[in-house]
């Protein structure tokens, strides 16, 4: 590996125990960095097991803890999010996405020299793309509290950096996938079971990014002088319709799945009911309005600006999907024709419950 700009440097990563954060931590350590890690409040050092990072106690919301974490670092990679917390309140989302960003940026701006600050946002700040593809200048139009607080953090950070001279770069990833991902895993699992549930026509556009390409891009632009003050959409080489995505996975698994297209209006109504009823019984709802909207929005983006930096993607989307499908087989997350790994029991229960809910939806729709 050629000389790394991170060799011998102290680097801070927030959200270090997450899917993307853990991949980034490993790459930074491989490049010779000493990684400091902030993890979600309430999580202990066990969440960093097998990760080459030093756990920082305290809270990302505490100005004193943040100042200590930032002191002497060359780079801050801010990935902390409440992405997989569908029951999070607006205040909780605002704390992690907006207030924590302010704490980190303010602490970084007091350092001399100031560290490079890479802020990971989301293409979700654009909402539905009415006229795809969208680029970095497409209007911000968040559709829920998660996206709204992400957008607010971006707006504040850009204004603050301009005033204070903090060298920031904002990255807006498209939906992230790859080996070990649990978010899109359920799609792979449904395909393996030969029954795929989707909302609407199945023609919605999806633009994915492999976790390795995303983290490589974050490392690439972290020391690129011309990226200071810039915003980049980071997406893969191909935009696919949901039906095509399913077909790639199905071909790898040798399946011909049956697709159930759930009606949109009853799905939204059922999601609203599920969000209120399931928590009464101590069960996480299998369906959320935010998940319904996710499946309804077209997500297609221009990645010209990313490519103009000289960065080259290493994973073609179709090949990345096949690689990920095989990883699930190799690690017994999916066992074709056999009982699933016990490690995935909770996920399977979620999918099974959602399937039952979908069947109920279809019966409701047929009676309307």
C-alpha cells in the first residue's frame, strides 16, 4: 500500500460500531491511523469488539467529552446517526443529527490546526426525485423527521464552516449495501424464500452504493484540497428498478420468486396502525410509514461530481449484489432449502410478521 496520509495520525470516527463506521475504522487502522471511536449513547466498549479502535466513554452530546475526543486529531469522520431507530422521536433525532454535529464542529473549529471534517449525510435530504436523476444542487425536500434533521444539520454546518473556516466535506450516500448489511438483507431473504413483497408497481428506481466504495471515497476526499467546502453524492454505477434488483439476486440463488405488489393506500394505513399497536405488546412494529415511503420514492442520482475528483468505483452494482448474496450464503445468514442461522432469528421473525401483515393487506384491498 502506498504512503497513507493517515499513517501515525489520530482520527476520530463517530458511529464507529455501525455497518459503515466499522468498515471505515478497519480501513483507517490498515492505513496506520490511531482511531478514536464514539458509539451510540448507552453502548459500551463491547460494541467495538474486534475493531481496531479506542473506545471513548462519555457522550457525543457532552461538550466536554467532545472537546476531549477532538483534541489533537487530524480528521473527524462524523457518521453517527439514528438510522435504524424507527421509534426515535423528533427530539432524539435532532439531538444526534443536529446538536451532536454542532458540538463536534465547534470543538473542531477551536483546534489549531483545524482537522479535516467529513460529514456523512444522506441523499434522503432531497426526498422524492420528481425528475431523475438529481445532482447535489437538487432542492432539499425532506419527507420525514430523519431526513429533516439530516438536512438541518447540513445547512447549519455549511454556514458554520463558511464563517469559521472549518475545512468540511459533506458526503450524501445513496442507500448502502454490501456483505454484512442487515438493511437490504430482508430483500435477499425474501428472494431466497421465493416470495417478494413490494409496494406499488416494483418499477421504482433504486440507486445503491457498496459500503467499500463509500468508505474508499470518504478516505479519498478527506485529504483532497479541492473537496473542502464541497458536497458530493456518492452512488454506484447503475440505477436499477426494484424488479431488476430482485432478478439479479434471484438468478444468483436459482430462484423464481413470486412478487406480491401491496396496494399503497392500505399499506400506509396499516403502517400507522402498526406503529401505535405493536409497542403496546412490547414488539417492534414490522411496518413503519417511513419504510413505506422509502419503497415509493424514486432514487436516481448524478455521480458526475464524484467522478470528477478522479475517484473510481471498484464495485459494479450487479456484481456487488451477487457478491453480497454469496456472502449471506457463506455466513449462513441464508441457507437455501435449509433452516436459517439462529443468529438471524430476530430478523426472520420481523420478515414473517411483515408477510402476514401483507397477506392481510391484500385481503383488505380485494374487499374494497
